[in-house]
C-alpha cells in the first residue's frame, strides 16, 4: 500500500504546484481588460510603477526581512529582469504591436527557457516537451493573430527582449534557489523594480493630476492580485517545478485574456480562433504531462 500511495501523493503534490503556479499567468491574462476599462489612458509607465512599487513596499514592511550576503545583488538582478526592465518593454510593445502579435512572440518563452536551461542548468528538456512548446506557439498564433496585424520592428524587438528577460529570470531563479519564502522574495524584487521604474515614470510621464475611483480600483487589482499574489505563486512554482513546466504555463495568459474579452468586452471568436484555443490548451496539458514523466 505504501509503495502505491507515495507516487499518488507525489502526483497530487505536483498537480497542486502546477495549479497554483498557473494562477499567476491566468491573472496576467486579465491585465488587458483591466487596463483598457479601469486605468488612465496613455500612462504605461505609471501603470508599471503602480503595479510594482506599492506592492513591494507593503510586502517588505509586512515581512520585515532583508536580503543577506549575495542575495542583495541577486535580488537586484532578478528585480530588474522581472519588473524594472520587463514592465516598460511590455508596455512599449503593447503600444506598438497588436495584442495578437505580442502574445505570439511571448508564447516562444518556453523555447527560450529550454535553450537557457541547457546553457546554464545543463538540463535538457524532453524532445516531446519542445514539440508541445512549438505547438503552443502555433495555437496562440491562431488564437490571437489577425490578417491585418502590423509588424513594427521596434515593437517586435521590445517584446522579444522582454520575453528573453523573463526567461532568463526563470532560469537564474532556478539556479540560485531561494533563501526565503516566495512572498519575501517577491517583496524584494518588486521593491527593486519599482525603485527603478519610479524615476523613469516621473521623468517621462510626470505626476498624474488626478485619479478616479475606477483608476484606484484598477491599480489595487493589478497590484494585489496581478502582482503581489501572482508573482509569489509564480516564484513558488519556479522553486518547485522544472523550468520548462513553469514557462509552458504562460500559455494560459492569452487563453484567459481571450475568455475575458468574450465575457467582459463582448468579443467573439472565429472558427480558426477556436482551433487555436484548443491547440494551445492541448499543448499546455500534453507538455505538463510529458514533463512530469521525463
């Protein structure tokens, strides 16, 4: 009985870790709807700063733990990769690219993580997992791309750089491990990212003259749900799951964004988009199953 129960326990724990980690990119999938319906127009850097800095300072004050030794510079590196550089690049790409193009470029992250895992972690993902990642990118492309999508070189470069930065952060976090709980490390990195973004926001956009109640509600949602809680779960997943498993969960982002558009914005899906959604979902499930077996 013990020999049978142990594998079941491990499978249940693995499934729970996957489910909790998937909540992070799922919450990020609601960012577009929240941004377009609740946040002030034309203030991308303000949105990025308000996502990172308040949440980071609150977590820092609540946990009352600071990095020690080498984790000062490691937290700074991860904070810049995950927030300080990633957020502005994402917003820059969003203003220059259609959402479908940005989502398709972002979906190649599992492939970037696979390459970096070989170089940095000396760990080769199973070939079937790579095939799932490629299929996932194809599914996202069918789901989000349109025939009139414009390809802006600067926007593509920004999105590719942002995707590579987050992939690098995943691999480095896996290599370095964690000295504290995910919620403590989330506070460190958010604070670093926010402190990098704040002077840039003041220099480029300045201080907003006023904020509405809807603006405040949007900032609270993105700061608490879409950032503090989401990234704590994301960093927990990085600690407990293979790097390619974590990055494959990013496929839930465009799928949730599509569902949010259907429910909240009243958008509709074409037949090809339904096919793309099915392919992306199948690639996500197959990739996780194959990764667990390998």
